[in-house]
């Protein structure tokens, strides 16, 4: 799980860099990553334009679906250009992640989700912060004006890495008819400035472990940013990231891994002693990923 959290933040980390973070041998890291790939837990290493560079808005819409065929509903939701991730879970709960060009798209998109997914009064969260247990930080763009920071060659580099972000510099250079030095310099700049999002498509349900989303309601007196950081620091690797939302001041959503249901229940009981008001767990059944309007830019 610690390897996965590192690759979620930067999927181009070398085996040597990962080994240094975790005090493992390079060979041990290599074997573990290959095992995760073979088990289809890591489905793909991806590179995308960071949505923050467009001043895009992450939103998560979630609630209990009254639809009979959840898989069919997920397919219809995935056709919308704003949908990038759907999680199907217990309680017939759906979590739909979207990337909006601006806040004005929220009303149309939330209505679309509510109608298609048959979710009455869905919860809507506008992502404010992601708190990882990973020692590697997630870079947010310094400038939020994409036109001033990415040119055609930058876009070609991201497109070349889009479906395999661990591709070598030499392979990218050959792919876009450039030099290795140019690709390396530009890629390093985009990583440093947070203009490129290097991550993985992570499919936990391919394992025999229990993965769940925890809806945590906080007391009004608690600072949600401090609580989120405390949780990921003290409950890793069982909790490997938490989401906080600007419009949900007393709410956290935490992504959780446990070996079995007993361990999950024990984790929930421990969290309830941390001055939180309630903890609701939804066990993951399926995770789906989709290209959005942002990925279309790479291939236009």
C-alpha cells in the first residue's frame, strides 16, 4: 500500500527512489510493483494535464442509487465528458468524480447524475484538499493559466506518456521527434510546476483485501485539515488518503484498506474514539475510470 500511495502521487518514481522512501531493496520494490501489475491491481500508469492548471473544479457526487442495473447506469454516467471516476460500493452507493471546467457546469452535471443514477438529494462535495499518507508531496501548479505554461511540444510529451507514464525519455523523444535532453528538461519543468499529473489507475477489488470509503463527520470544534493530516499520519497504511471539501466543513472522505472485515471494524471503532461524530463505511465493489474533456485536448 505504501508503494501504491507513492505511485498515485508520481507514477514515474524510479524503483531506486521508491526503495529510498521505504528502506527496501530495489529488487524488492521491482518485484512488488510487477506483482501488483500481474494481479491487475495497478491497471495503468497514466500521465494527464493537471486539471488545476485549467483552474478546473474537482467535484464528487455521491448517494444511494435506486437504479436496478448499477453497471448500466455507470456506463451512461461515463459517457459524460466531465466524468472521470465512478466507484460502486455497498449500500448501492455510488461515488461519481467529475472535473468541471468552471462552477457554472455544476448545476447541469449534478442534475444529469441525479437523473441517470436515480439518486435523490445527492451529496455534492467541491474538493478542497487531498491528504496523502505518502511521503511524496502532490504538486499543485503555481500558475493557474494553462496557456502561459504549456505549449504544443509539452502537450505532445504528455500525450506520449498518457497511457504509459513510465515510458523512457528516449522512447518519448522518438515518439515526438525531439531530443532526449529537450524532453527531460520540459518534463522536469512540468513536474516541478505541477502542470502534469502522473498517477496510476488503481483497481483494489482485484485483490482479496477489503477496500472501503469512510464518510467521517467531525465535531464543529475540530479543524478538518488538521484531522485529515492526523488520520493519514497515524492510521497508515490502512488509511492512505483523505479528501476534504470546501462546501462540507465538517466532513472527510477517507480511502481505506484492510485485510478483512474484522480489521475494518476495528479501524472504525478506533476512529470513533478520535472525537468524530460518526463513521460510515462503504465497501468498494468496482472502480471505473474515464477520459474527460481534458484528455481530448491531448488528441485534438
